[in-house]
C-alpha cells in the first residue's frame, strides 16, 4: 500500500521474487538481503511521502517515481491491472520493460 491505496497485490513469493510496482521495487531495494555481499549499500526511496490530507489527483508516488511517464503526470491513478499469473499493480508503466 502507498498513501492508503493498494499498489501491488499477489502471492508474497511472486511479489518478493518479481516486484512490479515502482514503490514495491523501491521498498525491496531498501531492505538488507542475505544473498548480497556484506557492505552492499541499500538504495533509499528519494523524496517524501504525500500529504494525505491534500492528496493529488494523479499517482501519489509520482514525485518519487523513477519510472514515471507523461501519462502519470496527467491521468488519475489507474485501477489495479493484472500483470502476472495473479499479480496486480496500480501503475501505467510496465516496469519489466524499463527496470533500472
């Protein structure tokens, strides 16, 4: 969840193995992993969370999103869409095509 909305849904193993929403990808980059070398630096999510009292009409993660496209800046948050076997995301971007 981000800013009170579900941004990714699915089986835990699927989300941890292949996160698809930019926020989920960012969260998992912030967590230490046992399979990485000692001393590997974590990648923070830049910026601040939105003001929940004055929510934007567009995606609330937009100011922090490294994957944002023009559509994200003008359209309201999309509905959840199926991106895997039973994995859903609320995002216009196909992060599988643009992973950074």
